[in-house]
């Protein structure tokens, strides 16, 4: 099963291809409401509906068109309908340093990974991609296009083998890096965005995600050193899930530890620092005493001389 060609659950592949991941905004002072109901899909039952901002239940401005599947009561899952072809901006493929290291692509383990992947055997490909990634990171930058391609395969392999928590942790790291290196509309970036949405739907909401990741971090801590990149990555995902649950103090504690343990100069560290800065902003905006104190401590870690920095 190839995650790139399948639909994002519960949408079928054609409906997935004609839309993009969309996270519904939380309700503001204005409301919003769907109108219309057309293009019902026989495969997945989704239909295209138009979302309007409403004031006192009156539609005042159009937000856009969405493919919607009701999930009971007033809940639904939706994807934003894409009207323009996504490859409208011509962007050159980024240059990789792998040309100077032909042994990486020629490596029998990497070749084996590719064969398994093409045979729709992601579980068998995964360990080979994981060791290929280790080899690449020894000679290439972590955000070299050739490294990122294998990192994406590792994340996709985890997703395909139902390791949803660890897959989410990888995709959250990868998506900003792919966006930066390949651009937001590149097929690899889109594959990562879609996969994150798919993994989240399988996990079933921030609370289940936080619980799953807390168990994963506990298992990591039993078997790995404190600053092992896997522990740091999984804890960062836990921190983000806690933030999504509104557990701001716990999120700040987890993300502060992540930034303390992250490897200086590594591109992952920039992603972790951005997550902690976001948590600080949320805490400062809410103004609750304990959260503000934790945010102050976190800011000191972000700016402090002893703290790991990136780039
Ligand atoms: Zn469909």
C-alpha cells in the first residue's frame, strides 16, 4: 500500500487529489456555516459545500469550498477544494550534494529499501530506510534534499506500519523542512501534509494523540539516552499535542526540555524552537500566572547563552 496514492482516510483517492488538508479554525466572534450540497462522491460519500462567515446566522462572506464528510451530530471532516492546478509556480529542484557521494544511492541496503517500497512492502522497507538515513546523515546535511527524501520514507514507513505517534513526530519535523527546501506545493511537501492529516484522523483527536505520545516517550526513556534524537522528537510531538489540548503548562515543560536537549545547529532544532516560541506566545496571551512563569523560563532557555541554538 502506497500512502502517496491512497486517499486520506476517510476520503477516497480522487477526492483527496482534488483537495488539500484543511484544519477548521476555532470559532471566533463570528460564526460560520456550510451552504449547498453538490458533487456527492459515490466512493466516499463526501460532498462539496460552500463555507460562509456568518453574523447572527446571516451569511456575509464566502470562505471557500470544501469537500465534507459528516461524522455524526454537528461534527464533520473536511478538505479544502483545490481549483487551480498546484504546479503553477515553477520552482527548480533544489541541488543535492549526493552527486559527490554516489555510494549512497548505490548502497545495497538502500537499493533493497527502494525495491520493497515499490513492491508496496513499507514495513520491510522501513529498517533499510532507517539505516540508509543514518548513512546519509554522516555525509550529507540533515536538510539536504537527498536526506529529506529518505527521512520522508522513514516517516511514511512508520505511518504505513501504524506507528501513528512516531509518524506524527517525524512529519511535524519534516513538513517545515520540506516546505523550505522543496516549496509548499511540491509533491513531497504535499505528501507530508496529507500524511500528518491522515495519521491524526487515525489517532482520533489531540487528547488521544497526547496519551499515545506520552506512552511513546515513556517507552523511549526506558530504552534510550535522554538526548537521543528519537526521545527529543517524540517529546516535541507530545508537547505540541498537549498544546492542542490546552494543557499549556505541560506543553511548555515538554517543549522547554526538548529545546534544552536538541542538537545545536541541527535543522530540527529550528523547528523545536519555533514550537516552544509558539507555546510561549499562547501562554502570554492567556495570562495565567503559572503558565506565564513557565513561559518566562522558556524564553530564557530560548535566548540564554547556554542554550543550544540553531543556525
Ligand atoms: Zn470520494
